[in-house]
């Protein structure tokens, strides 16, 4: 005898899954908004105290990279507790501080504040476009994860190489590639939430934040290089 699925049970399960996905997505967006607070505080402190980064950029880069990777592992280990949120906020403060010297350089430009505003607005626009695609298009974009990870590693190696080569054209190319890769990471991460691949909002917010951070920093660098006005 073949058992037939119960339509009522199937519908209830589908509704529960949809509610879970909506809750994860809502909590992810709320936590992302919260991460902007320590980021801004860290950036303000970094503008005035980030001289050590400027004096030792290569060492500072690797130290920061190690710290962020370590914090990501710590966040993942505590993703089901409030400590995970605290660690995430700590990471965003640290990255905000690391961003401070770049903002300080931007503010030395005549149109620096405008460029920072444009970079922020552009980052927000990319986020809304990618989130909109992920939530409205039925396709699951989580298949891009492996390709994007490879792209991120290649971009990281290119960044390290250019620390020694110091080629402006290569730096702009790397920034453009990073913006493209992390824009697609946003699409990938939000799509995983929508399709049930990610059910933890702390991990989801961590991934989205890192994408937004990289998009903003590299978009600002491109704007400074191409349209920055010096006195």
C-alpha cells in the first residue's frame, strides 16, 4: 500500500519554513543596522589613531586579516548565543577602526566628504539591488559559493602582490573585482536565507557585513583615485 502525503501537513510545514526564513531575514537586517553603530565609532577613532596602520600597512593588513578570521571562527562557535552578537559587534568596531586611515585620506580631498557619501550610497544601492534580486527571483544562487570563494582568494593574493608592486592600475582593477565578487556574495548570502540554506541570523549578518565593508572600502578607493580633488 502506497502512502499519500497529507496536503494539510505539507502546507503547514511550508508555512513554518516561510515564517522561519522571514524571521531570519528580518533579524539579519536588524543586526546589520546595529553593526553600523560600532563601525562608525571605530572609524571615528581610527581617523585620529590609525597612524600605526599607515606606518606599517603590510604588517597591519596581515594582523587585521588574522584577527578577522579568528573572530569569524569565534562568531561561528557562538552563533546560537548572545556572545555571538557581541563578537560580531566587536569585529565591526575593529574593521571600522581599520577603515579610519582610508577615511582620513579621503577627508584631505576637497570633495572627500562627498566621495564618502557617494561610496556609502553606492554600497547601499548595491545591497538593495542584490537583496531585491535574491528575494524576488525564484532561482537559488547558493551554487555560486565555491566560485566566489575562489574569486575572493585570487583577489586577496592580488592585494598582497600589489603591496610590493605598487601599481595604481592594478590596484583599481583589484578594487573593481572585489566590488563585483562581494556584490555577488551579497546575492549568494541573501539567497541562502530565502531558500533555507542559512537559518542563523548572526552568521547571515556576519557574511553580509563583510561584503558591505569590502564594497564600501573599494568603491571609495576607486572614487578617490578617479575623481578626488586635491587642494
